[in-house]
C-alpha cells in the first residue's frame, strides 16, 4: 500500500511542477522553448538492465598458463615488429 501511495504522490507532484513551468512560460511572451522543454522533461524511467552472469573463477593452473601464453605472444609480436622496422643482420653501429 505504501508503494502505491508514493507512486501517486510523485505523479501528482510531477504534474504540479509541469503546470507551474507551463504557467510561467505562458506569462513570458518570447519564451516558447521552455514549454517544449517542460513537456519533454517528464519521461518514464528506463527499465533496469540485468547484470551479466558471474564467471566461474579460473583455477591457479589456468591463470598461470594464460599468463605464460600472453607473455609468449607479446614477445613474438615484439620480435616481429622489430624485424619489420629493421631487418635482422643490419648492425646499428655501421
């Protein structure tokens, strides 16, 4: 019952605020944009999104193997980039 009462009260107060803004805007002759803004400001709340399912934590062995694979991949990519920039066998001192 209390939830329904709160919802009704919030709807009534929102309607009153809207009427006040519209009344103030009507008193000002050159301010028609505020009336449109008042109408647009009353929107329904967006539905809440569901949280993603929690992932099962990886075991210690899986985490270590993943870290090792990542390091190997990084070293290989670095080597490929280095070879692309300066072919192997070319000395920097020459």
